[in-house]
C-alpha cells in the first residue's frame, strides 16, 4: 500500500530516479498496484532533462506490502516502483526494467506499449 508522502523508485529512463507520492486519484487513503497516483520528482539523473520538483502522474507497478489474488496466491516485492506517464496515459520513458503484475495492466487499451516493454508479467 502506498500512502501520501511515500518514497517511490522511478523505474524507467525518463530522467527521474526517486519520487514522492503527492496525491492518490481514487480518493482513498492508500493505493495498490495498477492505480494511478501523482508524484513529485525528488532526485533526477544529471544527464537527463530538468524534471526535478515537477509533478507527473505515475502508474504503480510493484509495492512492498503483500497483496492477495483471488486464487490464493500472495505477491510481495522488495521496492515500491512506478512508471511515469502523461495525462493522456502515454509512457514518458522508452525503456522499463523489472517485472510487471497483472493488476497493473488494467489500462491495456490505453498503454499498449507497456505490454511489449515488460520482461516478466506476474
């Protein structure tokens, strides 16, 4: 579960390295995998364009807290990872590192490229 002010690792090559959750769009106290949140960039790659302290929507891909599926399996990751997107649900980066859960593929029709970039789908 990701709450407001949670530190998140940006897991693409858009230029940001570390972010902080600013807002959760579904009006709850926390967000799970596959949900869109708004983050602020706190640390950036020095070789990339200047995106520090700007706010972007992001798609939650993995969370530390274990979550259960309906078939009885629970999944737990070591880090909270997000993927930066635009307001029109297009990817900001061109590469992605790491696995993607099935719950984060809710936006299949909007983010077709995410499926092709994924190495593993859990």
